C-alpha cells in the first residue's frame, strides 16, 4: 500500500500521467513475491525464505528509488 501511494503521489506531484507503467508493475510484483515468500516461511521456517522475502521487499523499494527517483529530483513537467 505504501508503494502504491508513493507511486501515485510521485506521478501526480511531478505532473506526469497517472498511469502505472512497467516499472510500477515490477515494484508491485516484487512486493507480492516478498509476501508469498513470507507466508512460505511460516510453513517452512528456514532462514532462507525470510531472507529471500527481505531481499524481494528491499528490491521493491530500491526499484522505486531507481525508477521514480529521477522524477522526484527533476523539476515538475
């Protein structure tokens, strides 16, 4: 939810079209995968699942910074 609000706010406040592109799909997919891995960790409590979930979650937020960071640093369109 946080990432979706961040994407929407970034697009709206920078004057861009309010359309989720491929970057947003990548970000949301990474969060979804992180959630699935976290659920899997509840059934098979090996540290590898929790680490993979954390890596996917971190990848989502890093992806946001890479994809939308430029829009936030440049002047409004």
